[in-house]
């Protein structure tokens, strides 16, 4: 029974875990929202490695030296709470939604490539054309508008549709 109580005792004050979780959550949210490249619907090996390393580094930063289940539950609850709160706030507030989700960016408009957006998003013409071919587009002239959505997906509206 003593080992069971050891498993659930708190090693750190709950406010400490909440503060750690809050700081890391907001830091990562800002990094992913404003600094990282939105790719055109794909995750490369370097991107996957980056996410794994971020997860490990942020886990260490949030955990400190905790060893109990209760400390972990407080930390996980903090992250879940922030995620739910931001989803709720985004649903109820257009301003929060615009802050959390990047706006859709035009990559092709009326059959012409929007080079400024490609440069800003670090997308090559070859990557764009590959994604357009995946959507069944053979020629740029078929495209009324193609946008890079906030989730990295490419949405396309063709002429006549």
C-alpha cells in the first residue's frame, strides 16, 4: 500500500506544474503559429524529426523532475485545459480565431502564380505544381483560385465549378 501512495503523492506544488505547462504550451503555440513554415499538405523527414525533438524538449521542460502520476496528470490537465479554452475562444471570437489560425493564402489567382506568397511560405513552383496535379489540375489556366489553408492543405477552385 505504501508504494501505491508513493505513486500518487505530489512531488511539486500543482501551481508549479500548471505554470510550467502554461508557459510551454503558449511558447509552442506561438512558435508553430508564427515562425514555422506551413508546408503544402506534407510532412517531410526533417519536419517529423523536428516535431519529435520539440516533444522531447518540451516534455523535459514541463516535467522538471516529477516522478509521480499525479504530477503528470496535473500537467496533462493543464495542456488539455488550454487547448479546450483556445478552441472555445476561437469558436466564440473571430479575433481569437484569426490569432490562432493562420489565414488562407492565395498561391494561384486567375491562372497566375502568386509569387509573393510562394516566397513567404518557402514553396517552390515544382511543389505547387505537384500538389495541383494531385488535385487533377493539368494547367494553371484551369485554376480560378488555389489557397494554402491554415492546416497546410491546398484548396482549389477551378473555372466552371
